[in-house]
C-alpha cells in the first residue's frame, strides 16, 4: 500500500473542482464542490443516524439505492437542514448537474454543510455552476480545491490517496473529508467523499464501507454532537481494469478493504486532531477487555469525557478523570485489574495500577503531556478485546468558536 | 409548604457541624462535616451507578441495608476513590463517630468528595474529630458550616428547609448539597444530605427517595460525567410526633413526597446554576412527546449538548443546535411537529416552527439570552409526555477549572 498525491483525482477517470459561488455572504472561501466520474460508477454510502436529517442526506440515500452514481455535488456555508424548501434545493443541485453534464439527476450524490436552520436559496449555485463545471480537472490541485470547498471550521485540508494492486492491475483510491465541530459520527461520518478506479460489485462495496466505519469514523468524537448531515460515500468506476470483485472471500476484497481502512482511519484521526479549538489529538487504546465491543465503549467513553478532554488541555495527569469515565461507560470490566498509562513521543507515565492511583513524577507527567499527540493506554484485564478511539482536548477556543458560530 | 431557615438543623433532634481539619494542604476552607440525629432514624439513600465507586459509597450502601442511621460524616478535598487504603479510611471515619458519640459504626453514613486517586490518610480527621464533635449545634449557622465543609468547586452554598404538616403535627425537612463539576447524576446525585423529623417506615422512605431522584437530580447535567461518589441520603427521626407513615396510598405519604420534591428540585436546579464555570442556568422543558420517558430523554439531550451549552454562553440563538441535539437523542418524535422557543424573564423568541428554522429579530434574541436563567421550550407534537431538565452554559472558566483541577 503506497501513499500517493492527488486526493480524489488520483484514481483514473475522476475529475473535481471547487469554487466560491457566494453562499455565505461576505466570505470568499470556496463553497461549492463537484466530483465527477467519467463513467457511471458502483457507489455506496453511509449516513447520519440523527433523526433530524438534512434534505441532501434523504435524497442521497434515495439516489444510492440502485448502487450506482456518477457525481457528487456539495456546498458549504449553509447546511440545508431544517429549511422549509430543503428538498427543493437538494433536488435543484442534482438537476444542475444533470443540466450541465448530462448525468441523470438520480445518479448524483448531494451534500451540504454549515449553519442549520438558516434560510437558503439555490441562487448562488445556479450562478456559479458554469464556473464549477469549467474548473473540472484531474490535477492534484483540483482535489485540493474541492476539499477546501467543503470545509467549514476546519483549519486543515483533509485528503489522502493510496495505490494498491488488485488482480495484477494498479488501482488507486482517494478521499477528501471535512469535519471539526458537531463531530460524533454514528454509523457514518461528517463529510467524506471517496473515489476509486477498482471494479467491485455495489453490494460488496456497501458491505465494505458499512463495516469500515464502525472501526474508523465511528470511533471519533469531538463533542458528542452527532451531526444532521454526516455523509461518507465512495464511487468505484472500474477504470483500473481489474476483474470486478464479487467474492467476499477473495484476496482482492481483503486488499480493497485494507485500502479503504488506510484512507478512512487516516482521515478519521485527522478529523479528531482538527477538532474545533483543539490543540492536542487524544488516542485512547483499551486492551484486555472481555470483547471488542466492550473495549470500543470504554475507549469512546474516555475520549468523550469533557473532564478528560479538559485535563489533557491543561496537561494535568489526573487519573481519576480516566477511571471515572471508564466507570460510567455502562459496560462491565474489573476495576481492580485496571491500569492507565499516559504516553507521548517524549515518554510515558503510569498513573493508575490495580484500580488505584499512583504517586508519580509531576514534572515528567507535564513533559509527557506537553506533546501534540497524547496516547491514553488502558488495560482492563486479560481479555481479547482491544479498540482505539480518537478525540481531542477541550479548549477555550472550542467555547469561543461555538459561543458565536453563526456570526 | 413553607420555606424556613435552618437547613439540616431545622428538623427536631438534628445537630450539625463543619470544621477545617486540613485534608487539603494549604487551604483553610472547612473540609469535614458531621450530622447527628438525637435518636436512631429511619434512613434511605441513592448512590452513583458508576462502576468505579468510592469506598464510602460501598460502605454506606452496606450500612443503610437495615433502613436506619444516626449520623453522616463527610470530608471534602480528597475523594477516597481509587485508593488502595480506601475501605480502611471509610471504615475509620465511621469508627471515629462511634468512638466520640457512642453511635454504632454501622449506623453511620460516610461520604467523601474531591480529587480521585490521590493518596489519602485518616490523620487530619483523627486530629480534628474532637473539634468537630464540640462544634455540634442545632443552629442555622451549624447547617451552613456543614454545607461549606462538603463544598469543592461550588461557588454557592446550597441548603434548604421546609415546614409541612402530617397527621396534625408540624414537620420539618432540610437538606445540604454540593456539586459543581463531574455532574451527571445517574439514579442518584453528587452529595446531598437530608434530615427530617417526620416518622415514616424505612421501606416507604427508600421508595419515596428512589422515585424522587428520577425527576429531580437525575435531570441535571453539568458535563455528562457521572461521578464515582454521587450520594443522596435522608434520615427521618420521627421527633415531630406524627403517626408513622406506613401506607403508600395515604395523604400523609403524598404530602411527605411533596416536601421531598420541594427540597430536591430546588437543590437540583441550584446545582445546575452553580455548574463549574457556569454563567447561566438552562432549563429545558419538552412537551407533546409520546410519553414522559421520551420527553425526559429529549430534554436531557438538549441540556447535555456542548454546542447548545456554548451557544447559550455566547448568546447565539442557533436553533440548529437544539434540533440537532433532539435528533440524536435516540428516541422517536416528529421533526415536522417540532417548535423551539428561547425564553427568559425579558421575553421570548420562536426560533423554529414545524421543524424549520425561522427568521427572527437578532437584537431581541440577544436581549432574551442576556438573562441569567434561560428557558428552552420545545414542543414536539400533541402527546402527553412532558419533562424538564436543568443544565448550564459551557464557558472558558469550565475549561480553566478542569484544565488544572488538582493544583
């Protein structure tokens, strides 16, 4: 598995673009993105489980029912959720793609991110569509333009591409992603659009994607707020020339899943690190649990705890916060077998052993917690269950960003 | 029901005291509290559901099994949780009460609050016990001293007392309470000690208390972190002279429950308002839900959302945050029937109707959200289910307090 340049334009037959069309007044950031496959692609998606769903989510689920798609259109600056005319606008975006690119509107994936419940109009997108289509390109820069166009409070552009081999053919897979606040994906993610030139059946593609998010995006939390617009989609157009993957037991399917994991786990981690206001990534690994499901719940409880998040921000090696978060997670484990180590590139400190807090060198702990990436290693016994979750610290800037998000 | 002075010393036959014995070095705040009933009292308690329990919680549950108690001893400054010698210290505290007051150690309720997982010794309490016992008094000031001695990051002393009538006799009930951070009670509360001079059977007392917390303390959240030490206990010594309440259907039992609700709902609300770093109380009421259980989940999801909490701090009338929190609560409701109103003593603003955001006067919204107590009124349809939950805003000071809690 090789990491390569090019993001969503790395795979054969995919073009992208991102422009500023003026959805959010007074800002010149790109706010409209387009991704197009040269041929109709096998496609799959996973979406938010929030009961309040953005209209684009509802329409994309519908459009993906036949397992195929040819394009993605996405705006930022206004989320098209809780709008009386939401479905009209979502459908209007697909119609624009049909009009300009002769792609059936039912083969378009549509998404939207930004402020919820704010009045919205199709106007800026109608106005910008020609420019968006003219800008379509398969260059690495085009992937970056599209990635920028879907960003909201993100501070870092998130993209990845990998190269792998299937059936003797070189295949490429790429993704762009956004997400910084309102991040607590549930069976899906914020926004992540993936492209791939491998051939795979729509059914296996959906299966691979659905299984993947459980261990990647669903293990990330910035603030426990599951968004109304979480969307992760992938289009596989088969232009790499490999024989279509149709066997779940095949080596090719396994290799395809590895490529998928490489991309989504990288972006999931990047999403946590770029959490709103975050100064530190928190990676919590639980080992020794009864089973994997138990380990997952424990790891996620720790990275979700506001008190753990604040203590990491303050570089305060407070083992009680970690023990407390484990204890209320709601799954069984043996407190008396629990140990907690705080670790970074600088070194590590054992702060809890056999369920009891330990005295430790405070200066050393401060040094360990000074790093940008903090690992919380927890052992809860001798079981087989292991899991990792990613989060970030809780900072003054998170409060600042969200105390006045709309203005 | 009349509110009166005196806190836990208002009821007949109860004395209290609170002193500084030096558990937390370098601070002179009172850190050891004692409450004593003149006679052995019917007693009940509800405790944290956190799997990691403080040793005092484990011992108090054991000591309350026979439905009776005569005293409460509680320290602040160090939580006696995740300590190798935790049970020894908890038992030691009960033994001190036995030694100085000739009360069986099994009739003592013990509690502890402060930093978790820090080494702890009985020393300061052994040293201070004579002074604590000498200070016992039934004056209103003694209740305040005890209330201060159980405080940690609280900024306000929390106590209440009410007078009511049972069986032609005047009865009094009082309580002191603490809790500011790590507040998300689950079937119990942080620390709340209640006294009452009514006569009631231990079985009915426990039933009344267990049912009560579901609608009061369990509807409060500061930070979704369920503490390891949540404890709510009540002692009823019967000195008011009423006939013992033994009938669940009796008017007296109903009146007793009203007194209980008056005290706990008042303190639960005060706990939310005094959340760590909080500048505003948030009271969220959901009406029109399918049933009460659904309404409770929805109301609690809203007051728990970090994004809702930050928006209230920033006086930002962002209806999308509220809709999002309702949507991921995990219970069914009809989005299309949902309306949201933000309200305070100044006035109100309808921000969402029929599930869609509305345009509103931003200046007016800013004025409404400028108040200290913010009401979020949500209607989700025509059902019978109604519930209220209490929380507070998320502020820079919450991050500050918890970024460096131990030092």
